[in-house]
């Protein structure tokens, strides 16, 4: 399988045509050429000298990638001796024109276009494609077809969001003319395709298309690999049930080909996406569980929303972001996520869970991305997860948690080289610092002479938003020496 490592690299800036048989174009303007998948398995990347022509697979899979302005969207197409089947249509005219040029270069007829979901970055290019292939059937579920109309109309109103694209967005709307239902099996260009509909997930409606011959599942935006998972505007918790259902419906070795970024085994994509969605809800639960962060009608206060926005952006940082930046992406995530929390918060939270969240919230001053590591909100909003590198190059994983029974904080630290665990115990001080030590029976270091060495750590918030991490050593006699301090400053987020 060829590398899809960096969708941000220049090679992918323009529409990249991934074609199985047109390796000769590698020297031309088309930036990347490689096999994606074929019914006869993976073929090695194009070599400049081919000793013998490999057997030409009967069915091959190809990819066209939109520009960043087109949200890095994918259009996938399947090629068989009988023609082409296109899955999704990109958005901008220029991206769609490049896609059409790639399709035309095959010399094969286009048999159908599937639209997986009702987002303009996946259907806006339909008019360009229809003009190039008059009469080609446009296939979608009824709910996706309806959603497309709504999204298009919303974009077309004065100052609608599509206005930003000017003449690059086509005001001519092309409606699907072949409506399919969940469970339908279609035979097109000699290829079998199975459609399944999962209702609203990250769009009004999300459907997926399975091609058993390629062990492929075209997931639209119902999964994503390497990027942040968008929970959509409708119901930010739907993904928590829809994703496991998609996996259960497609067992075995299946590769997910998503609407953005590269392919990945379906099970791994689902696991990663679920984890992201759970973390998103954990952040909101942690911030929202403070009555001081709620308005009279139960909504989050503006300050609390800002805090959620920052924490969600921290989660998104480092992943591909559809060209909108981590903060921009967090803005998309927020409304539905907060609405889901507000709707949910009538449900009773156990007093212990509430107590733990109340204890963890004051430690949020540490959450962030730093030059030497990351600190993020753990699942359920019940702990903080940290991965940090010390001055000496050791990497540690730390979990900050609260022991409700003993009413004390615990910081578990695992040295990734030695595997040794340290358990620090302590409390918050009047100035907001967390002070913990590993004096209690448990783990401790030994120095070269075999003497016990204990550590004490203090995490102190500062007015300017930075905080100080101080580590000292001792012999267990109350005397602390060798202080080492570092000021932790968050890296800026885009
Ligand atoms: Zn999309």
C-alpha cells in the first residue's frame, strides 16, 4: 500500500490522481501516482524500469484529492473493464474539473456517481461532472438527497457560507436522480456495491458503500483517519452508536476509504474516532459539571464555552484539520457538543463522579501542548493524561487522578524506558498548586549507593496562564534538595 503520509505536502496540494495503470504520467504535472487497492491485491509503487508487465487487475481503486480550499476532500473511483463508478464529487469547480480530466483520461464511461452524505465539499462538484457526463445517474439515499438540497439552498442565500468561494462554487444544483435504500445491492460496471444508511452522524444523513471485491468500505465522513472526527451539527452523540454499528455490519478485513485523508483498516479508524468523540464529550462534561459554569437556563457561560473551545482545540492540534485550523475546527465541534451536554445534564450524575470532576477541574490549568509534551483531558473528564519528556530525554506518562475515598490526588508516573511506576500522593494548596510526593510506601528511587530517594512535585498555576513544574529530591526525612523547575508555556494553536 503506498504511503498517504502527508496530505499537506505539496504533492497533494493539487488534485492528486491515484491511478493504477497510468504510471507514465509520473513525470508530468500530475503529482502522485500509485495504486490504492485492487482486486488482485497491492501492486508495488511505480518503478522507472518495469522488467515485466504485472497482470492488470480487473477492478482498481483511484483517488482524487481536493485542494485545501476544498477541505482536502476525497473523490474515489472504481475502474473496471466496463467503466467507472465515482464516489463523491468534490466541491470547487477547479477541483471537479481536474477530477473530470482524470476520469476522461481512462477512456471509460462513467456509470454512476454516489454521494455518501449531504455536505457541499462532497457534492458541490456534481454540476461539472454532469456537464462532462450528461445522463450519468447520481445515486444517494433519500435523506442524503434531501439534505443536499437544504445545504445547497442555505449556502446560496446572501452571505451564505458558500459565498466565500465565489465563482468557484457552482450555483447550479444537481439533485440525485436515483434513490437507494439501506441494504440495496447494486451491480454497476460489473462491480457489486452494497449501500447502508446510518442516519444522521456527522451530516443530515450518512451512508456508506461497501465493495466486497476490493474489501473496501467508502465511509464518506462517517469515519476519518489522521484527522479530527467531526460530530456534526445534528446530534454530537450519534457517532457513539453509529460507529460501532458500522463496524459490526462490516466484519473481517475491511479498509475504510473516507471522505478526507487516507485509508485505514476500518476497525482502527472506528476505535480512533470513538476515542476522539468520547474525549470531546469528556471535556464538556468536566467543564460543564461546575454549576458556576452554567447559566440560569442550563447553558454554559461564555467563559466556560471559551474554556471548552480551547480544550477541544488542544485535542485537535496535531491532526489534519481540513484546512480550517485546530481552533477553527473546534468552533465547528462546539455547538452540537454543548447542546448534547445540556440536554444530557438533566440525567443524574453519581455523587462520586461529580466529586472527582470537581476535584479535577482546578487542574485544567495544566492542559495543553508544550515543547516537551502534551497534557489532555482523560475519558469521562475523570483524569488528566500527560506524556512528557524530561531534560535528560526520559519520556514519562503521567495520569493525574483523584482518589475519592481518601480525598487525595494521585499522580501515577511511568518511565517509558525502565517501565518503573511511581505513585505520588498529595493535595491542592491554598495558592492552587498541586503538591504530591512518593513518600508513602510504594515506589521510590535508589541512588548509586542503594539509598532510598524520594521525590516531591509541585504544579503551580501562574497569573499569565503559564505554570511551573518543580521537582525536588529527598531521603524521606522532610528535607528536600536539588530543586528543578521549569515554566510550562503552551504552544500557540492555529
Ligand atoms: Zn467532508
